[in-house]
C-alpha cells in the first residue's frame, strides 16, 4: 500500500504506470519522470507517460491501455504523437499496458536496451 501511494505521488496516473515503476525497480532500472510536459506543434502542453533523460538524449514511453484501441482514441493518439514530434536525440516508443503488467521482464529488457543506447 505504501509503495502504491508513493507511485501516485511520483506521478502515476494509471495502474499501468504504477506497474511500469515497479518493473523498473525490480529490474534495477532508473525510475522515469512521469507525466512529463512537452509542447506540441500547435503550442499546447501534452503530457507523456514516462521520460528518462540520459546523457545522449531522452527516451519517451507511452503506455497504451485497451481504451487506446478504440477508433477515435487511436486516431487522436496518432495525431497527438505527430504533433508532439520527435527530436533528433530522442527515442519514442509505445507499449501496451498488458505487456507492462504481464511481461515485465521483456519490457525491462526493451527499456534497458534503449537507455543503454542513450547512455
């Protein structure tokens, strides 16, 4: 219970984001900055699920729950991702929330590989 409260205080806004922080802890990976702000091409603030700032760039991770598969949400997600864009020194990935919950070792390996590329 106490760790869950700390996860929420750290910025987790969904169970998948709490699972992500736990996955990182278990794998010995640094915890991400959660709900990191970034302006899109239209000047609006967007909040991205997880960010790791590294020496050679940053890794952005979006966690997509089942609701992201609905047509309207998927459409909005794709447009939002294009509006936020990627910088030359960034890696941007999207993972399904079910992978974070049920395949944490695989998710940790993916994150570790990308973090190593930016170290």
